[in-house]
């Protein structure tokens, strides 16, 4: 075999070996790069649904401690029949009484109660004011308050004065532009609410 043939064979071997090593390097670099696109365990946990036990929640009470979903406080309130009965009378004072914005609630909560009709006594809301992200306070008592002389119960945001009724519907003429959001939710049982998942979001 001549020197030219040896050099040609050696060149082919070196090219082939270099290609194999280079290809392995590309795959080795691509695996962690592609893995970095996957959400972290913490991110997955933040988006995961949460369970809330409402078995001990008495009429008029808000569930405490507040459950959190995606890092946001969730207001779960068991409304009395009297609370539900007054919702219609408040509608002339509200900016969006019919829940016209579909992004604010699942379709099953686009009603006066902003809740599942079969359990309309239970209100489930994201406790973040739609103005600047403060957390409103729950004031269930009907009667004069420092912020409203004709208060009918609901949520008041002390930061900038936004008011919401017991369905989380925003009053007209306050800084908040829209109703409190209703997260997706469903009932696993009479006692357990699964917040963050339902037939629409599954």
C-alpha cells in the first residue's frame, strides 16, 4: 500500500471519528438545553390544583387560613340565604352585574352568584383586587361602615377604596375595573373543593 493510500485511509478514519465525537457532543449539549425548557418542580407545584376542606365552614364565614393557588389567595365563603337574596337588589349599583367578561370566570360561574348553581352558597374567588393587585378584606356584616354608610356586605379594598359585593362583582365608580376573578374549581365531594381544575380546564 502506498503512502498516498495510507494517508487517504487515515484521513477518512479521522473524519469519521471526528464526526462521531462531534455528534455525541451535540447530543450531550442538547439534552440539558432541551431539559431547561421544561418547567421546574416548583413551577409545576405553583400551577397544581389545591384542595380545600369546607366541611367545617359555617354560614357567613370565610375559610381560614386562606388557601393559595398559583401564589394567589383564594376566598372561599359560605353565604347565607339572606346574603344570596340581596344580590339582585345590588345590581343597579354594580359595573358588571351580569359577569359579561368571560375571562373573569368559568362559564358555569357567569351568573348572579358567580358560582356553580348546584352549590351557589359557596363562593370561590381569587382574593386579588383587579385595580392594582392588593387584597380586599371580607366584610360580611350588613350595616354602616366607615367606607360605606349603606354597606350590604362583601369585600372592600382599603388601599384605594374598591368595593365588591358578596359575589365578587365590582361596584360602579370605584378604581377597580372589573369583578374579582373566579378560578376554575369543582367538588370532589360535599366537603372538598378542588381549586384550579374543572371540566373546562382539564
